[in-house]
C-alpha cells in the first residue's frame, strides 16, 4: 500500500475491545504523529506473534493492560516517513526494522522511539524477511547471554519455533550438547542444528532427557511453559542446575535449581548486528507471507494453530 500522506487516517488491524479473535478487523484509525525523539515509519511488512493473540483476547490484561482501539503487531519493517524533534540518527527515506512493542505494527504507519528498538535495514535484506525478525531474533539474542559452553548439556523446549531456530544457529559452534524438542515434521530441520531431537508428541521430554543425560542437564531452556508449569520441566535439570525462560515463574525449584527469566530487552544491544547477520546469510529465517487485506483471517489461522513451522508476515 502507498497511502496518500494528506490523509489523517490509516488502515490498521485493530481490536476495539477484549474479545474473541474474530472480533478483530481492519479499520481506519488516526494516523500517528511522531513526537520528540520518535520516528514515523511507513510499514511495508509486519510480523505476527503469539503476543498479538494474547493482547487482543485479553489473556494478559491483568499483567499487560492495553488501551483500545488497539493496533496489533510488534514487528515491522518499512521506510522512515518523518522524524520528530531531536532525531538525527534517521532521515525520511531510510529503510528500517523495528520492534514497536507493545503494539502498533500491523498498520500503514507506526511510530517508534528513536532508540535500540529500531535499526537500519540493508537493501540486501528483503522487507518481508526483515519483518519476521524483531521479536524472535531479539529473544534468541537474549538467550545467548547465558553463554552455552563446550561440555554443557541443555534441554531446549520449543525447539522447532522461530526463537529456537535463531538460538540454535547463534550457538552452533559453542560445543554445548543441545537436546531440542520438535514435532516429527520439523525434526529434520532441528536435527541439523541440535545434538538430539525429542518428539514431544509421543514421548515425555523430561523422561527422555534424563535417559539421555542421567542426573540431568546443566540448563533447561523452556520457551513453552510459564508459571507453575515450569516446575515440571525443571525436573530435567541436574541438582543445582538452571532453568531459563522468557515467561515468568518461581525464582527457584526443587534440588537447588535456579531460574533466570529473560526478555527481548536483554538482546537489544545485539539487534543491529543480528539483523546484519540475516542480511549476509549467516542467519536464516523461514517465513510465510500473506497480504494485509487477509490480516484478519491470517490472525485467526495463526491463533488456531493452522500456521506452524514458519514466521508469519503480512505485507502492506
């Protein structure tokens, strides 16, 4: 899309209130205006994330309340349209990749603070690929701060997701033994990067991990569970081991297993570097693209689990 800049409204994938996914729709909302220290991005492509579903339905309203109407989406790629007062790092026409957390990406325009959540996009990086990056790339970068090392053993739950794919590529030369979970159809892809693959649809990952590594692994990285559910997977760690997760939960578990909870913010200092690694081919991402006009149906399919194994990007 290339809307007329004289318009004061824009099209966006919007939730007018908390409710079922089928109440989300493409509507017209006021086009944002960049304030001091902000940039206005004309969005060319935007990525979908599980967070979009949770924010729209209100699953997270107690811990992350939002204002309505809510423009969904946190991952965007596009072109700087205008800059606010004090912005010198970017100029109109610059190509960028941005994390618009907590929302606002799936729209013709979005406003982003000039800071670590927005970085330049090389012309060698397709805009559709760029839009697939921010959230999973930053989360994977955050996980690298645990510094897997040679001789260590790690259980990676959610091993066939986008975060895990980036993480496995980033630590491929660490020498750590990584046991990853995956569905059978994704196992060959995961096996190319992990030491062992567990089909979690047919076998209990914790029991199988303890069979492979008697006494438990040094670290469990759980990208799936949250809260009390983490105690189950913490059982795969050795006495005094660690559990790492992007989701909240207890600070400690039985047998002296301690928890570290990471967010995308821990990966922000690597954002530009990692985006450049994708542009150069050092890191790869698998993405499915659909047009913005199909945004509502795509979000419905995404929420229902009908889109799996690839990042989902909407092109504007």
